[in-house]
């Protein structure tokens, strides 16, 4: 872990407090060299002045809005337990009357539930939870340093009980490994039980490019002997590695979303997350 001073922190209403990650997900696109993230990726870069920069940026914002975090690196990595930068960020957003859309795989988000509830009462909070497999044993292989799928759904159900909206990222789904109807239907059933607002799915497969491809293939060699050769034969150096089951899985996905009244297109989900509840704020101002 190392510390840097950032010049800005709030870009297009999104923030990343850290760069790099310690969750160890074997498929992580953020390892791609084009993002210029730390090498090694686990050498977390901490933007030590992020809280000060954010407070100044929020004070100068003309309009309240939803602020997103977690797009490039998880805001609840292991270092967050001691540094509490995500916690301080949420406190700032609540104090200044902004909403938040936070993406994570970690149950550490429950530590800040009281702040999240306060944000959701005042404006809106949306929890985004990434889910790739219904199998905890497989999850521990492909996402080794973060809580398993079963625990993530426990978190989603806690948020449902608190009346806080949730979105699931169904991505990536690994060809020849978890691109099955059984896996998809199990995930969809749990999403319905958890009352998720929407599911973001760009298709079934994953993306590979310089940086994350090498790490992914190395993991395949360790955990799935012979799988690397299968990928190289089917996809070569392709960026998009689409499952051969994509068409059928997308059909099932859309049917299940319709049945359970779950938002199922990325545009619908992103629009929902970006929409700031201004009328609620106006009611508060005049109350």
C-alpha cells in the first residue's frame, strides 16, 4: 500500500478513493494495463487527500446529485477496515445532502449501514452487489479474498429489509466454467427473493486484454487444468470472450426479469441509479 495526493476526486459524479485491489478476483478487468493501475495490482494506491477534495467539491456543486463509487476498485477492500475512507465519504455525502450508488462485493458495507440508512432517508442510496456464481466453492476460487455469494445475498436481504434499493451486477460469467442455465436460474431466484431493483448484464462471457488476460490464464492453469488451452483455441487474443450459451442465457435472463418485475437493461439500471429524488428534497426544504 502506498499514499498519493490527488489533484481531483469527483469526476462525472463518480469517485475512486483507491486504485488497485486485494480481492484477488481472477478475471478483474481493472488489471488491464490500459488503466495504468498499480503494479502489482495489490499494491493499493490510497488518495490520501480524497476526503478534503471531496468536501470542497460537494460544497461547490450547484445541484445535488447521485455520487457513484466502486466502478474501478472496490471501496471496501481490506485496507478500508483501518483507513475508513469510504465511511468518511458516506458521512460527507449524507451531511451535504447527496445520494450515493456504491458497488462492492464485500459485506464490510454493513459496517456503515447506519450512515447508508441516513442517506437513503434524506435522498437515495443504491447498493450494487456483484454476483457471478451461485456456487460458494467456485466463488472462493474465482473471487478468493472476499465474502462468498451466499453472504452477499444475506447483505442484499438485509438491505431489502431496510427498504434500501439494490442492483446486482451479473458479470462476468466465465465460458466453460459457470455459463450454465443452472447457475443463472439459481442466481435469478435469489435475486427475486432479495427484491433487487435491477440486474445489470451486458451478456454472458468476459473481457480479456493485456494485463488481466495473463493473470486470468495463470489462475486457470492453477485451478482448471486444460482450460487455458480451451480459451486460447476459442478466443485467441479477442477482447470479448462470449459464451457459446449467450443467446439462450440472455433469453432466460430476460424472461426471469420480466416475471419478477426486475429492471433488466443496463440503460434502465443506470438511469435509475443516476436519478436524484429532487422532489423529496424539495419537500424536506419546505417542511
